[in-house]
């Protein structure tokens, strides 16, 4: 007979379990099955085996979306790590009003992606935006940002890094505050300068946090959709078309649900492979 405490625990877990089944597990299984079919959402489902996956290999649109996604993900992740670690080092100092700076740096994380996209869309406006108004004082032709195929993806990368840096700043800050001060005192006695202390103490001691940041950051960036949808719509041309945005287009604009499901499965496998490689290489540089 089930213990009363266990019954209570299961009752509290039930809403989350049902949500997981209804919105994650069951749709994922259905998407995997649809990847081997041809379905427009209205007519009967037609089994086509691996045709969708062979089509992906030949599809130039998919290759461009994959290339953009990889550039966006690793470019944004690098910027996020640099920015968040720099901010954490800054706000870790014991100075008056530092809690206010921590809150200010964290604020972009709690803002919705849609609101952030609208604000930055106005900032990046090539003619009326404040950024180009400022840059026009120093250069004759400021960047086109979102309307230029050469600058659009970089613009999205910058906004993503700005949005995400505050959250990862707190993780690095927690890691910094967990480092024993005795290590720095011993390094000072040995005559180590600030760069040597950072390279030989701070970075190794932060490696578990850095590993977690890299894993979660890459996964979140691979799922990015909101910024591209609002700011560029995948353009100009196909310069900012990411895989998740292309899945959306194939599903709800082209009514190719089978092909979109195959694309989603490939995206899942890519993320899984990258995560697996990171975990395999963890022991080489992560110090616990």
C-alpha cells in the first residue's frame, strides 16, 4: 500500500508530469513519426520513408539555415561568455551601490524577447535610429544593420548576447564568490600579478560554471526564434534565416509538416551531438 507521504508527493508531481507528457513527450514522438511522412495538415498522412531527409541533404535553403544557425549560436555564445564573465568580475567588487548595477545588468534577461526585439529594431533603424545618428558623426555611411545582409546576422548576435548576458553573469558571480580568498592571498605572496591570478586561479575554479554556461547557452541559442521573427523575418534575403525559423516557415506557411518535422529531428540530433562531445571532453578542462 502506498505511503500517504508518497501519495501526496505524486499528487504534487502530477501537474508537471501531465504538462510534460502533453506538451513535450507526446508532441516529440508525433514529430518523429511525421518526419517520415508527407502531410499538409488537411489531407491524409502519406508515408514517404526517408524522402524528407534526402530532400534536406539537397535543399540549399536548409544548408543556409544551418550555416546561419551555427554562426549565430557559436558567435552569440562566445559573446555571452565574455560579456557575462566581465560583468561578473565587475559587480563582484565590494563597492557602494553595486547591487543596483547587478539589478540593471540582469534586467534585460527578464524582459520578453518580443519587447527586446521591438526596442532594438528601433535602435538599429538605419535612418532614424539613435545608433546610426551617433555613428554618422564619425563615418559617412553607417552600417545598415537589419536591412543589410552583411550586418543583419551580426545585429541579431549582439542583441542575443545583450539579452542573455545578465543571467549568466549571476552564475559566474556565484562561482566567483565561491572561490576561496586564501588562494588569491597565497598567489599575492608568490608575486603573481592580476593576469596570472585570473589565468591560474579564477578560470580553473570557474570551469564547472563555464561548462554549465556553455551547455545551456548553446541549447538556448539553437532554439532561437523570437528575435529573428520580429526583427528580420529571416531576411534580408536569407541572411538571418535560422533552423527554428525555417521549421516555422515550412510548417505554417508552406504546410509541409512532414518536412518540417524531419528538419526538427535533425536539429535535435545536432544539439545532442554537440552536447555529447562537450560532455566527453569535460574531464580535460573542468575542475571539480
